[in-house]
C-alpha cells in the first residue's frame, strides 16, 4: 500500500502527455508476463542505465500481473526520470474484472484491497508520451 501511495505522489506531478528523453526502449502489452518483463530488462539494459517507456497493458491474461505492476511501480518510485508508465485499456476497473487481474489479486491476497490500490493508482497514469 505504501508503494501505491508513493507512486501516486510521483504520478500526480506528471502530465497527461509525458515527455520522454531519447534514446528510449519502448515496450507494450506485458499482460502479466513477469518473466518476459525481466527478459526485456536483460536485453534492453538495466535501469537507471536505460530509459524505458511502457505503453500500457501490464495486467490481465498472464499469471503474474501483481508482480509485474509491483516491479514497474517500484522502478518508477526509485528511478522516476528513467521509466515512463502509460495507461493502457487494461488499466481500468471494468477490464481487470473481466480479464483476470481482479481474480488474481483476490486469489493471492484473499481480498480485493491490492486490486483497489492498483486500480486507483492506474487513474493517475499519463495517457500518452512525446519522445
């Protein structure tokens, strides 16, 4: 919960059109594939040595959505100027209730508190970026 609060503080300072410094690695549609995310960092370079732009759809479909968004937001808190996280269509309450993120949170934590924390945080994500 503290991670969500700290990330929210950072995201409230960002614009809906977030400027991103080049060079940058642009990534999209992780969909809870945590191991693929780790592989992206191995191939693209470690943060803070590399700039990253994630274009949304971090949750649903895969089995590790909680771990995926937790890592991305932890990196955002630690390296705010090196990682940009945009809101995709899966970062919404309605979609996550249909495609698995809600169920994953309820299964892993026994309630919906983590889901509520992250979906509230999703409301603060920028919508687009300008490289």
